[in-house]
């Protein structure tokens, strides 16, 4: 990153209904055409070039924008007519991933936030900045969202039979090791 470039962060709401046992969830990290609390609005297509360039694996899932705290992986990131749709999975093998999973399941954490560098923007007469192109670096799970209307559409729930199977497999693995 060049000295005069800076990473910007924009927060979006995340409504948690259910979280799968493996930590999977999905929703919108940003919504197009809506002014956030920082007086920015993301234009449709703003992330397209960045997603093509970086790919899903090149965009990190962080805790509170802390580069020292990756908490999972994004498995799908794409723009649709509504906004920036994401699917991800918390890494429950690390302490922070397990903590975030429990906080999400309890409803204590409900925010998503995008970390990006503005490539192209235009100001309107009302003091709103329209972001036309953004280089997306990361999407974080956060405490306080800046775009309250962005919501998770679905947080997947593990089917009961799958949960029983998972418990049975763990018990069988313990017997084999013993």
C-alpha cells in the first residue's frame, strides 16, 4: 500500500437468526444506493473489479478490522442487484472463532463491516460521497454497524439428523483412538 492510500471501513448490520454448528452464515456486507452514517453510498458494480482481481480467498474475514485476528473464511462474495452478498464460515478451531460463533448465536454480535480503498468516487451537492469503484480488502464481523439496513438473509441451521451424525462420528473417533 502506498503512503497516501488508506483503508476505509464501512459497517453494515447483520441480523443473526441461526448459526450453523460449523459457523456458516450468509448475508449482505453492503447494500447499494443507501447512504450510511458516514455519508457514503456504494454504487452497483463498485466491487466487481476487486472481486475479480482478488478472488474470494484474497478477501479476508477479520474480527473488528484487526489484521492480527482472522476468524474464518469467505466462501462466496458477489454483487447482485441488492448489494455485496457474502457467505462465510467461522474457524472454530481457533479461540476467537469459537468466541465469535457463540456471540453470534447469542445475538450479541450483529455487524458486518467492509474494509476497502476508494479507487473512484464522486461527491454530490448534498455532502454525500458516491463510491463508484472500491478495492475490497476485507470484511469484518463487528460490534457496531454503520449501514443499519444491511441484513443477513440466512444463517444456516444444521439439520437435526446431521447434528446426531456429527456426535456419533466424534464418539466413534474417540473409541478408535482409545
